[in-house]
C-alpha cells in the first residue's frame, strides 16, 4: 500500500536506468542525489542525456557529479581517473587509460582493413577541460543572443542580463527560453544541448568520449562497439563513449537501443 503522505517520485525514478545507476553508485558508496540533486532540472537533463557513462565497466572512473562547476574540480577528478596520451595522425589525444587501450586496439583493427579511426577537430576530440566546455558554450550562447535580439525575440536589457548571469544560471535560462522556440544551437533550430554539452558536463571532461571522423562508416562503428565504444548521446553522430562492455550486456545495464540517422544509439532508459 502506498502511504499517501509520501512524496510522489517522478516516473523516471523507477526506470531501468535509475535501477542500474543506483546499483552502480552503491558499489562506490555513492547515491544518485549526491551525483545529481533531484531538484536541479539541468543536472537531471544532463544525467538523462549523457548518463550512459555512469554504467561502464569497473576499469573506468565516472565523474562524482553530473555537473562540474570549476576547473579545480575537473582537474582533481581527471587526476584521480588518470589519463593516457597518444598521437593519432599528429594530434595528441588523451583518455582514461582503459578507454585509450581499447581505442588503439580498435584503430589497429581498422587500419589492418585499410580504414582508420581518427580524431575529429584535433585534440578536442577526446579530453576537454572545464574551460574548453565554457568556451564551447559561449560559441553558441553569445551568437544566439545577438541573433534573437536582431529578430526582436529578446530585447537588449534581456540579453545583457543573460550575459551577466553566472554560467549555471545561463544554462537554466537558456533551457527555459528554448521551451518557447528561442533555440541556442549553431543554426538556432534546436536545443543547444544537441549542439554542445552544457559547461562542466561533457563526457569529454570524463575522458570517456572520442569524436571520430569516420562515424559514417558502418564497419568502423562495428569495430568500435566490438572494443567497448558505443554511441550513447542521441543525435551526436561523431561522438563515441567508452563503456568497456559487450553490446549484448547494454540492455541489462539500463540502456535502450534507439535508431537515429541510420545509426544505433544506446541511451539511458528513463522510461
Ligand atoms: Zn563528443
């Protein structure tokens, strides 16, 4: 019997993803509310969009929070996780050691078949700092403010107020404006979160993501998934996440398979 005085939990709390996440966090003596405060809608959205990385194998260290808020916090985490560097076609990329080992093995298989797995946009394809994610945020946020002011959807007082907000509040306000069709992606047609990650939230900060030039090659995607690298962020086509698992295991880990743009994504099954 439900006790009527108990607060109702959001339906997603009973989803396969949350069940698996609670178990994975329990092994590290951590709880979902520490990772991601329940009343923080931005953090929850981030968890639902990028959360697959929290369910990877035991050889990787997922971030202790959904949203990092400073460079110091990111540096401390990246140091604890450890990172390996490799030169791929002249670009030095960095990843967590287990992720790097698997990527280099996958690349060797690809090259033996006359293909390649190479970083898209150089070093930024793998590890990013907090400052990198802020710079990427500004590359979408600032032009969109100008665009919507020119179109008269925002006035100057509004855009100035938005520029002055602390970054976490900018994200919150942008997601509110997007509900009214004032979008902040590069072409102003969709949510900014389909274009870039919110500051402090990227799987690249976790050093568990790699953007590959060859994402349109189905065989390359197969080689990557054979080595534990999967597409886990819906509609981010070149972006692969290291989970270190077999594809057959993913459904039991609380991820669901979704086809988009002819590609197969494994995303958090939040109901
Ligand atoms: Zn990426």
